[in-house]
């Protein structure tokens, strides 16, 4: 299995830890921001791709008028199952779908939104072209991506610590994929290749990632992301040790009580 395929596989225990630890740690505020950016637009239907466990979906359901239909998709059925179990404030349609082969007719949606998902697409230009295909004229493609790992403190510290634990083969998932698609020129090139011609708006947003203890970000990243798979591939049974080492590294830098680290992301919007 290639990195692109394995990095997009969220299964097993990952959805549970992702929702419990990672969503409140780093996703919640950015999800609210994306939903807010759609309010006030003349919408009848919205498609979400790479919806994960539904943090953006829940914000969309609350922020948008009930007349606006919401379809939320993800490649991983396990993530959608978790999202559906949590539920939303009003009905949405959950549907398993590959962003590169969307099962919808041309010009079906007024907006396509994606939170921290495009970094996982093996062929980003192809997925962007699919988003453009299902957008109506005048529609909006709205997504966010994490900035470089150096701008995201907990992820950076954990990656560095695990490199000392596995020096012969460092697990680099966080740097490679979630934080590997931050260059504006690259994003604009892929959107252009997908057929988008309108000017691209890119805004950088810095937030704080807060937790009651160092163990929470350690669990979030080591067990609630595909980093878990990389750790277990290097040392079967080593997940507890890797998580403990990550927590200790965070305590060394951020203190032994509540911890507070910088996170930074780009919000990208382009019209059709």
C-alpha cells in the first residue's frame, strides 16, 4: 500500500480517538469558521467532502437555514458511522464517496466544503476537478489545510520525539500529509489544473490548541490519526510507549499541567 493510500485509511480505533481527542483539540474552531463563511450566501444545497466524524457537518447543520440540504461524504465508512452516531441538529445525508469520483450529477451543489481533507487526496487536481464539476455556476469551493508542521506546535514536538524513538525509520505521517500541502503556489496550480479560473482567496488563521494535560494531545495525534498505524508497523505493541514519550515531550515544552500550543491553517476559497 502506498503512503497516499495508507495515509487516507482511518479505521479500527482511529475514528473513536479522533473524535474524542483530536476534534476538540484542533478541529472545532476551524469548523465553526468554515460554516460561518457560508452563512449569508444564497444556498440551496451544500456538499461536504472528507467529512470525517462530522465536526463541520454539525456546524453547517446549525448555521445554515433548514431549507439548505447538506450531503456529507467521506472515503472511510467507519468515520461516517461515527459521525452518524453522534448526529446533527437536523437531518443530513451521510454518504460514502471518493472525492476523486463523486457520485453526483454535474452542477448539483451551490457550495462544496472540505475541512482538512484535501491533503489526503492522492490526485488533488482530479479531486478539485470533481468539486468543480458538481458546483453550479457561481458556486463556491471552500476548504482549509494545515500550515507547515513548524507552525503547529504539538504536531511538531510529537514528530520530533518519535524520530528519536525510531531513528532508523521515523514515522513522518504528520509532516508528510496533514502538514504537507501548505504552499500557496502549489494549491493555486492544482486548482488551475482542475479548471478553476477565478482568483483564489487564501487566508491564514492562527488559533490556540488547549488541553487539560499533555496526555490529551499525545493520545490525539498518536492514536487518533494514521500516525497510529505507522507506530504499530514499526513496533507491534509499541503504541503505549510512543504515546507516553509524546506526552513527556509535550510536558517538557509546555508544562506539566494544562497545555497550550499554536496551531495554524490556511482557508482557501475559489468560485466557479
